[in-house]
C-alpha cells in the first residue's frame, strides 16, 4: 500500500508542478484557475493536517499568490510522504472535523485517496478554464506520466 500511495503522490506532485510552471510562464493565470489551484493546495494541506492531528494553517478557499504555490506544494508533498512512510495500518480509522465543524471518521486509505482524487478533479476544471481563456491545456494523463 505504501508503494501504491507513494506512486500516486509522485504523480500528483508531477501534475501540480506542471500547472505551477504553466501559470508562472503565463505571468497572469486565469482568475478561476488561481482560485482552484489555491483550493487544491489548501485541501491537500487540510487533509494532511487532519491525518497528523494538527491544526490547519489555511482555509478551504484561501487564495495564495502564485509565487507561494511551489513552497506550499512541496510542503504538502513532504507531509504526505511522511504520512505514508510512517503508516502501519492504512485501514486505521481517523476522527476529524470538517470545515463546518461536523465530526467524521474515515480510514487513512480513504483520506489519502481523497487527496489525490480531489486534486485530479480540480485540475480538470483548471484545464477547462485554460482552454476557455485561450491557453492550451497541459497533457497530464497518468499513462503519459508513466511513459
């Protein structure tokens, strides 16, 4: 399971890095894309914090300056690898509060997979926003990453 999640987080890191690089290259990324990518970073941070039992430093829709994305992204990745490396039981249940203060319990495996899946969904929205703003979308299919 550790190898599986490490590979997924590598892929997630690769895709997010491509978006960061493209937005830096553009100089001024589309506003909606900036909001969505900040949200990806925030959600990843929030889920890592829940798993680690630490308070979150970010709000769900807090917007970050593009110049800060790489540092936040790297820290998210580092924390996710720490989690997967130190995990003994991926079916361990973790209690947490959502952003509205409601209590939930999910397995570590479910929470880690959610981080990946959530990021993928919003990257798709970003690529649609790119296209709608005349920016060629980036190829980020998993199979291309593996080639």
